């Protein structure tokens, strides 16, 4: 069988995953007929030795952006307390833009 990735396992149907588990003697897939798709995909990945790939952020300083977001959250709380809707909107939009910046740099 060709080398599978965790993403490829997740995109298979439950029936396909159960067929794959049927041929495996690994203890992780014992009781595969009772597992739902998410649990079965994780168990098969473990049985096949497939590592789940984590995403990483490239090209920006994520920790400084996260620190800025934490500062903005305190400003947001203050704006809510003061009922300052204009300031609240500005802070929320800034937080949103910073989160999108992190999201776009994630690979």
C-alpha cells in the first residue's frame, strides 16, 4: 500500500477505514467496528505509524503578535466597561486583523 498521510485517512469514508482496519492486527484498531470515523482515523494512523503534521507560522513573529493581541484584549475589556462603542469596534477590528495575519502566515 502506498504511504498515506493523516489528511488522506481523514478524507476516506468510514467503510474504507473499516476495511483497512480489518486487515490490521494492531491493538489500536481492536474494536474498529464500534468506532466512529474520527476515532478510527486516529487509531489507524497509530497502527500504521503515521504522524500528524502540525502547522507552523512562517515569515512573521507570532509571539509578538500574540502579545499585542493580549494587550488589545485588556483594552477591549476596558472599552466594554466604559460603554465606549467606537473604541470597542476599533480594538475588535485590530484583534481580528492580527489573527488573520497569523492565519495567513500558517503553512
